[in-house]
């Protein structure tokens, strides 16, 4: 049962950069990891058997998966580091024994230096880690060397600090700051340098103060590269909400000491069609109580009243707005995850939700449970055909697909062809007293749509069935007697269903057109051969399937199909053709 639940969770994961968190049955985080593609990375844990006992034990204890979506792989790395430091998950800690992970090594004797290693062997050295990214580790080491040049052995001779005692003295003087920097506490170093800079400035040592200023700028620049770690923003709660007709989805980001240290999303069911602001207010209270948050500053996606003791902001630009946007992005992915899981576990609810959404998006009087889509196909008026495809609850019903030979139209006239097939389709449904669709979709713009509407008017079905046209160029959606098209969001589920119906109708009509054209070509070739009439043609095609195989057949094969006398004549005729 647990494995089935995990599989459903994995199927709904997004294929974007982010951080994933594994929980055990006690709702405790047991592992935190980063990924360029969350779904691909998490899936890898369950697609193979690991040789490593610790990893096998980790997979066995996974009960639930959560994830945080970020913009870049580097952001994922920074967030992973923040979360590991805060929660210290059991299986992340165990990884310190794994020699494949790099560590930062700080060596005091014989000369101070900093470097990374995968072998923890010398007890006289200090090791920090482990790190999951060599790239990030190298950036950090380079930054430390720029701020503390005496750790850079390659530059020592240029800096005139080759003297052993001098370099050790510099190391001991800055040892605490270096270790704080390695541990990710950049603010400690920044504040320390600011104090030193002010002191040097007061003593008129401006050149030395300028050196410290450059070090401060380097640290601030390193932090400002990511929204995940931003020293300008600290001790803040970030909340955002998105909603659909039945539920609201609220994401929470906790920012502590300039870094995101928690992300959590909840789902709240609407009872009285509440507004987003009402749901967000309720969600904020519940989440802050759950995590015992005492932050006095809140960044929100919607303006909400929470009392005078809290400072509430709805940022419009800058880093604060980026944090709210990140929160909104995670709320959206959480909703998508829920939709995907719902599709697997409760397909009926999923279909009802989509039908309800389509009704609202397309301003329909009824939910479009039954949709029919039409398309024409011809080459310069030759072999004109049409197709009708049927969708039920947003899915193709292929057994109900129909194709048509155009009977009343001469030449390449798409408008007249559309008028004919729509009339024939619904005249027959009326005659047979068959249920009608709630929505007709026409592949084309205003011209094709107007032609289809004429047929509905003739049949007296105008107003009984909703109808629209979808143009290919910009995916414009046209309605009868409305010159202004509707443009849906490119990621809209409604638009995706309309596009799929349109593409299915196009595919089905093209296939039928090719079959008809091929059959006509074949018939023409066979008719030119003396002795082959309709009955003989059907016998040969029934056995050999194609004109190419008929031409290549031996005398014996032809005689076996048609008899000795006729087979011999036809074989000779085929050889001459």
C-alpha cells in the first residue's frame, strides 16, 4: 500500500529544479536532496536496487515525499544546504562517512591553506562538509581565498607573507571568521568587516578600509546571486494563494537569517465559495500556529488584515516580490500535483473538475461532457473528405469517430464542405433520435464557423448546441456573431482539450484522405491492365494487398488466386504493363 502511494506521488512530481524531502511514518524528515529534475531524481531511488545498505534502508523508510520548486540548479543547491543545516536529517548525516562526497579541509600547519578533499585521513586537519556539489564547493573556496589571500598558496610570494609565523598569525587572527564563512554564516563576516572598516576609517587608514570594503562587496554579491539566500531579507514569513472552484492552495516560505529554511503548502476546501483573501487569512493563522512562527513581518500575495502587531506587505517589485513569486510558483505546482494524483486515484472527480472549468472558460450554458470536432481535407479540390471526432469527458471516444466523402461540393470550397458535413451529421442524429453533443468545435476561423452555424440554423439546432471555431495561427477561439476572439492561457487545460480535439480531427481526416487518394491511384493502375475487372481486382488485392506485390508475384501465385487459364493471361498482362 505504501509503495503504491509513493508511486502516485512520484508520477505527480514536476520535472524542474528543486529540493525534495523524504519523510518517515513519524512525519520526520529523514533525507533532503537537490535535483535539476525533481521527478527524474526521485524516481531513480525506486527504479533500482542499491548496493549501499544505508541507501536501501533510506528507501525502505520513505513514507511521504515533499518538494520545493526553485528557478535554477544553483538555487536548489543553496536551499538544500539551508534545509540540511536546519533539520540535520538522519540519512544526510550518515553520508559523512561516504568517501565519494567532497569536504573542505582547513590546514593550519605547516602553512595555513584551504582546499577540498574526498579523503578524511589526517586528524590534525579540520574538515567541513560533506558537500553535494563540487562546483559550489569550489566557488566557496575561491571566495574565501579572495577575502583571506594568505590562504592562497599561489599568491603568497606576491603578497610577501611567505613567513611561516606571519601567515599563522594572520590565520589565528581570522580563524573564527573563516570558519563562520565556511559554515554559511556570511552575515557574521560582513558585520565583522564593517566594524573593522569603520575603525580603520577613523584612524585615516583609507587604503586598508577600501580593501575591507571590497571584501564586503564580494560577500554581499555572493549572497545576492540567489533569492534563496538574501541577506537583505530576514525573519520573514511569505504566504501566497491560488485557487480553483473547490479548493485554495496556500504556500508558506520561512526566511531566517537571510535564507529560506522551510516551505510548506496546504490545501483548504471551499465551503461557501470564499474569496482568496478569506482563505489566505485562515491559512496564515493555521500555518503560523503549526510551526510556532514568531516573525512580525509578512510578505503576501494578497492584502489581508492580521492585526496591528504584524507588519503585512504585498510587494510589487524587487527581491521581496521575487520571494512572493517563488511562493506562488510552489503553490501552483502543488495544485498541479494534486490534479495529477486526482486523475490517478479519482478520475471521476478529475473529469468533473475539467468539465466545470471548460464551462466557465468558454462561457457555456452546460458542461461539455460530449464534444464533437470537424475538419476538412483536400488537395486543390481533389478527393475532398471530412472527419468528425468525438470526445467524452475530455477524452477521445474513437469508436464514435466518423469520416465523410464530400458529395455536393465541387472544387476546393472548405466553407461549403463544412456546411455539408455538419448538416449531414446532425440531420442523421435527429433522424435516429440520438443524443446531441453539448459543444461543437470547428477547425478554422470565422468563415468555417459561419458555414457550420448555417447548418445548425437550417436544422433548428441553434441554441440547442454550443459551437465555436479554433484557428491555428494564434489559437484564437471564435464564437458566432462575435468578431472579438477569445484567447486562453497557453497552459490552460481547456485550451489543451480543444487543441487535442482539433489535432485528432485533422489527423483522422488526413488519414482518410490519403487512403482514398491511394485507393484511387491503385484502382487507376489496375484498370489500365487488360483483363482485370472489379471482381478480379478485389481477388488480387484481397490476397496480395498492394499493386506492388501483385506486380512482383510469380506465375504460380497468380494462378493459385485466379485459376490456371485466367491467371496465365493476367500474369502476361502484368508483365507487359
